[in-house]
């Protein structure tokens, strides 16, 4: 069974002491699901995950579940530099019946061989030991410095066809995603870019996992849902244009601090003020022209999605 649909790469709210604000995170995740997300891709790049200890992340996930969040709607990023910690975190997700995990390759040592990468992922699957647990590979070579090519995917699918079920491709390389979709028909290719989601879906992709979904998941979810429906071609194109405009503004500055600033304004609170160093919050964000533009586009989004 593949993992498909619309996933929000969730932001992480912090208290002043940089502990995670579990109450705000719970409310945010519930709201994102209510607005159309299928799952929450928690503790990935957008969630500042590589600045947070794995124990802290697991503790927060336990709190979310205890508060009533459905564990099957959680897809945590468990790929860490340490192989052993990746295994422990992934097993935690498996033991708690989560939807699966999003798995980066170990990203400190560059230019590993295909054999090395295959061995790395194989050890995780073998040591977690759940033959039904799902893994999405995470291809973001411009950040991690380690890409996942078709040969690695092919070998992993031969070994673990029930476990290795898809990939998040954040390379912004549409041609690469097209090759994966064509080569591996029972493998879910999810776009890491809102701007490519419509095309990826029409090529046969499985959905999207994006940061901008923190603001516009109601729009993205309808693009994923309707992209292949020819009767909705006109409205999907309008949605795609609007989603692309929102994304470009979000990424016009450091995107995590930008989106946190937008959420501060939308929620009329300071719960999203804090950010992990070395990242810094935006200064004077209430007078930021690009934020003002995004707020305007989000109003357009409400009108467009409510009427479709």
C-alpha cells in the first residue's frame, strides 16, 4: 500500500526557553488536518528538526498522541546523522502505529556509493523489524548533500517492496520525478514543491509534502485531489497559479521565520515568535511588504477554495 495525498511539513512552535510548545503544535496540527491535509509530516526540514534532539521529538510525539492526535496521521522525519538514532526513532514511530517515516540519508559524509546508501537504508528497515511499516525516502540533495538515485531505489524496492513505498523529492527537478514515476509504477513520488505539484500529479505522482501547506493546505489539497480530473481543469489551473504565487513569496526570505511571522499575524498571538538559532525571527514583520502580499493571497485562497 502506497502513501499518497497531501502532507503538511509542519512548523514547530517554541517557548522562550526553546522547548517545544506542545499545546500550540497540537492545535496547529489539528487545524491543518481539518483544512484538508491527509497527514502531518512532522519534524522535517521546515520543523527545524535537525536543531532538536531525537528524545525531545519523541517526547513531543508522545504528548500529541496522549492529547488525542491520531498517530496514524503522523509522518515524522527520522533520518539523522547517527544510524543508531535513526533506527531508534524509526522504531518508536513503528511501535506507535504512525503512518510511516520520512527518511533522509545520513548527511554528513558526502558522495557515498550506491552500495553504502543501500546498506544504510537496509539496516534501518531490518533493525526496526516491522515488515508492514512504511518508509518514504527523502531526496533533498541541495540541502543534505546526498542524493538518492534510481539505482538505489530499484535495489531497495527489490529487497523491501512492502516497506519502501515512496519518496519526497525536494530537488525541484521535474524531470527526475518523471523518471521515478515512469520507472517505478507502484512507488509513490511526492512533490516537495507546491509549484510542481499539479504537473507531478498529472504525470502519475502520489501527492505533495510541502512547507507552504502550513499556510495554504486547503489550496494544495484540492490541487492534489483534482489535478487529474479534466472537468476541473480550469479551476485547478487557477489554484496552481495562486499556490505558486504564495510559495514564491514565502521563499522570498528565510521561509521558516517568514511563515511563523504570518501565523503570528493570523492567530493574533506571539506563540510563533521563537525560532531555533542560528535561524532568526523576522524583524518588523508587520510592516513586511511580502507578508502583506501573502495575507492578501490567503484571502483570495479562501474565496477560491470555498467556491470549488
